[in-house]
């Protein structure tokens, strides 16, 4: 399927191989409530003893690859973005405002790294293939706290 979707594009060989690998692995991805379930514990203390976790980073990566190869539809895509957005601290009074939890099972963010690893794939998709994102761009930008670049207001 990946080859037929991407045939005739300028995609380099390495990226095509990655997408082909994802296509194979995507058959084994388990989605629950818009998140990818890992059948292992997480790397943070709070979830280290759990048997399964729902990873923001893995969900973001699976979303991006799924949108590129076309196996995530509009409705599912919006649900996934909304699930990822629930990992972000939205309380403006919090010292972790804007930070992300690594896993849905965590009660609070432990560091600021999760924001980078969760959002980087989404940002790359937005910059390089915005047509692959939800047709309703507002559903993406309104789902996350994005930095206000206009400091003059």
C-alpha cells in the first residue's frame, strides 16, 4: 500500500523504507481511546510498574505515519489529536503550563522533554505536509497551547 500511495513522489529511499516498516508495524499497533497502547511499562517512575501505558510520543509518531500513508481518517485523526492534547498542562497558574506528560497514566509532567518528543512529529507534518493534517486546521491549533510569537501585544 505504501509504495502505491507514494509512487511518483520525490520521497527519498530511506524515508520510503521507514514508511514501509511503519506500514508493517501499524498492523500491530493497538489504539485505545485515541492513544497507542504499549504493552510494556513506561520509562518514568510513576508508570514503571505498569504492564501497559499509553504513550504520547508513540501516539504522535503513529498519527504522523498513519496520516502520510493514508490509514487514519479525518474522524480518527481528530480523536487522536484531542487525546494527545489531554497530556498537556493547560492551567495557566501551573509552573508546568504547556508541558506534556509522557503517558496518559501519569498524574503530572516530570520534565519538559515530553513536549518536544510529542510535538516534533506533529510540527514536522504541519510544516511539510499540512494537507495530511485534519482538514479543519483549527482542530489542530486549538487543541494545543502554542507559543505566542507576537510579543508586542
